[in-house]
């Protein structure tokens, strides 16, 4: 399977409790849109893909594969904000940042790194979320 197909499958993932997600967003006064779900799907999916590629090729080569496909920022294991913005069909990385901030409010532990080597990486999940 090609990386592009893997990403398409990630974006369309629907295997978590949608209603629990909405409930938590409502409790935190967060207005969700499809972009929140797409970003979460990609953050989770790329983490899983990176692990799978690392097992097959080693971490360094896995990182390079994802970097060549413009998923990871240069010399980094953070998902590029530029890559993410294209998947939520927005012109600005600020749209990504705002949705990431909402996901953090919901309890997702997402590391953010600014600059040319920066981006986003999910490192933890709220107790209510079943991955």
C-alpha cells in the first residue's frame, strides 16, 4: 500500500466513539468541525504508520520516508503543519493550530514544535478516548 493510500484511509477512520467525543466537546464549549476529526485521525494514523515503518526499516529510514512524503517536517518526527492544513482544506496553518488547541483542551497530549523543524505529534490520550 502506498503512503498516499494509507493517509486517505487515516482521514476516513471512524473507529472511535463519536458521541463521547461530542459530549466532551460540548462540556468544554468547543465547537467541532470535521477538521478536528481529520487532524486527530492523521495524528493517530501517522504515529501508527511510523511505528510500522520503523519495525520494517528502522526509525531513521522510517523518518526519512515520511519526510520525503512531506508528512514529517525536515529532520524531525513531528507532522508538518503545512501537511495538516492541506488535509483540512484551509489556507493557513493557524486553522491547524486552533484545532490542535481544541484537541488539547479535550485532553489529548499533543506536542507542538514551532519553526522549520516543527509540527505536531500525539503523545497521549484522555482516559475517555478509546483508541
